[in-house]
C-alpha cells in the first residue's frame, strides 16, 4: 500500500500569514494514464471534509486562489497565502492513483 | 445541488451486521463512481470502498476487505455499505462521497456507527 507522510502534524499561523503543508508518498503517484491523483482536503471542526485541490494543482469549484497545490512524483505541497479564520482546521492529502486509496495523517492549522 | 444523505448508523454489538444507505439527489446518480470514507473519533480519514458508476467494479480498503460490501441501486439513486463481522475498531463516522476528477468531491454529513457490547 502507498504510505502518505504528511508534515507538519500541527502548524501555528498568524492571520494574514502563509502556511505550507507537505505530503510525501512511498511510491510515485503518476498513473499509467499520465495523470497524478494527489488531492487536498480541509475539514473544519464539526464538518465533513471539503475538496480544495484535485490532481496536484487544480482548485475545486469555489475554492479561493489563496490555496495552491504543487509537486510531482512523490513530493507535494499545499500552500495557503493570506490565512483567514475560515481556513483553520485539519488538512489531509489523498492519493487515488493506486488502490487502496490512502490519506495522509493530517495537519492541524491553528492560530499562533 | 448535489445532496448525499447517509442513514443506518447506530449502536451494534461486535460480530453483528449493519447496513448503511446513502440517498443521492441533485445529479444523475448512475453517471458517477461513489465511495465510502470513515473517520474514527478524533482520528484521521480512512478510505473504505469505491464502486464504479454501473456497479460492476468495486475496491476495498485492507481493513474491511472480506467483511464489508459496497453496492448501489441506480434506479433508487442509493449507495449501500453492508458491514458484517463488525469490530470495535470499525467505530467511526461513515461518509458517502461522489467522485469527480477521480476523487471524492462531494460528501454527505456522515452517519455514526458505534460497535460496542
């Protein structure tokens, strides 16, 4: 199974500041069709997860451009610029290139 | 608007069975792959199972393979998860999700399953 290592576990930030979360996979996430199925979610307290970024760098519908994803192969990053209060919560990466799909362990974005 | 409403959760004894349902609306259910994802209390997300839009292809996480069965009724726009031989470690909130771009993109509010004697 593909192991997704997400760091850091906790990330204190200041409002208006920038945050960066890393996700590394134990094997390449490039699918045989050429796509890379690495995605990012935010789960706010008491809510269901919401998709932010799909296939490495594509923002999902309604996601502000403060969120950006990058990376390739086994190394991926989610960046949040100009952090706002509604950005606080738990962030997860997910790989859906290989079955079984696997999530990273999560990163809690909290106020410094 | 995409709506997914899970039901069927509750308290069940270890070794017993439970069947979850997810009623879908706001889209053509038979056009989309679907998935179940769970989250144990205070823990992270775990993918459970996926099913293709026609129902012919299914995939399972290692921890539920052989015990859980995902299925769908496209005529009723409903997704199911049959859970047998339940264990305490299956205690979690179970989310139904619709795929888009090869990823669970739309999620329901979840239903809580508690396995305990």
